[in-house]
């Protein structure tokens, strides 16, 4: 297998252009036809400490200024490094995936760098800029969120990441339906070395009835998940029926701002081989709509194993991370963004 090509697929960020009005007209009732173990929203984000729930018809959002953190797709590819798991074998039709990540508070050396753990669901290619990708997980990104907390995040591309990057709800495309789960919300507490592990389950599935890709999340060993919202198939060109590939794992950005490799940590900052490393477990894939099964042919790999490595535990789990070199924790002294409720269609 050409491992370098598989990793290149993960390396960029893009923006979707679509009309909220057209999405609303098509999916007016905001309810998936298929609900895999979905429960009521639970309290696991920092803003839940206020006991807050948005009124019916509105969703929680962070009040932001005009800066989106976007940059040209080509610039966004520079210095990205990965430690991931993927399927071994010929391409198959993929209708969803589910995986559980433990959540950490990795040190990020530069505000313009990030560290994350996520799921990638992709289809298409770079040859004619037709790559489509759906991505979700947790991320520490001081330059985007103005702090160093792990946060729930998502983004997607429809054009092989050639458009400027757009995260979360900062561009039209993803339609949030949850009134209590905050996209970009901080996750607390993070996992502790040798102690309690905080886990985030990401579940993405194709609605067999009307077509959108739904996102569900769960927190800390819960068997049920909360439906967050969906990506309408109308915004995609190659994810309208199924995906061709899926990956899970960690990613960092190395900007070499000080003329050397960054000390930004991936996962917990520890390499695999001990119980200190970050992990992904209970990986499942749907090769038919609604039919999720444990992965049977998992392989793993890293793009720069001198700093970040990965080790397979079983067909459904692996650990990853590095380099644990004591990066300086960035805490920018910038204004906080309060939470408010708004219509998802404004």
C-alpha cells in the first residue's frame, strides 16, 4: 500500500458554500430517520455549569468577532503530521463510523499550531479537486479558540481543501439541531495521567431515509449519544450516497516558528507503549446503512514517527501520541467569547 498517498488525503482544510435557506427548506423538521442509541443531551461541557439550555428553535453558539481563523488551503497543509488507523483492503462503500477517543489537554507551543483527535470520512480525489471530507473530534487550537482547552469541533471540505478553511458553524454547511451541546464547547475535565479517563465518542452515519450525514457525540463511557446535527448531501459532490474511506487518530501542526520541529504534543504527549498514551477504541464501521460492526482489518501508521508514533492494540483499538518534550502552554490574553442562543438558520 502507498501509505504516503493515504496520509495526503487528510492534510488540508476547506470551506463549503451553500445557502441556509435551501437547507432549511429541504430538511425542515430536523429529525434523522435513523437514531442509533441516541439519548437526551447530557452535561459534559464547561458552559453546562450554568445549567443552561437554549429555547426551542435555537442552538448554543459562541459569540465571535469577524475573524474565522480561515487561511488558504495550500497554506493549511504545511507541517501537518499524523498518527492514525485506517482500513486495510480494497475500497468499500462506507455509510458511517463510530469510535471513542480519550480527551487530553496537549501542550501547543505556538498559538497558530493545533493538536487534535478525530474521525475522517472521505470520498473523491485531489486530481480534479473533487475530494469531499467530513471530520469531527476534539481539538486544542489557541489561535482559533483564544484559549488552550480541548473543544468539540468539526469541519468539512467539498473541493479538496482548495477553499479557505472553515471550522464548526463559522461557515454555512453543517446544520446544528441540538439545543444543549455547544460546537466549539470546552470539554472538562480532560483525562489524567494514571487517573480518570475522559472519553468522547464520535458517531457519524448516513441517514438512509433522506440522505444527510448525521453527527452524534457521547461523553465518558455512556452507551447513548446526543444528536448534534447534520451535513446535507446537497453540499457534497462525492458523499451523496456513501464514503470511500475512513480514518481515525491524531494530528498536529508544526509551523517551525523557532527554526526547529515544534514541541506541540499529540494526544497526551506520551508515545504508545504505556497506559499514559492517548487511545482510540471500539472502532466500528457501517458497510451498509444502519449496520455498524467492529473493524476486522485495522492497520496503523504515522507520518513522522521520530516525534509521533502509533501502536495497534487490536482490530478495534490503538494508541498514539508524542513527543512529551515540555511545550510551553499558550494562554493568549484575549477576550472571552460568551455563549448565546440563536436560530440555526439565521
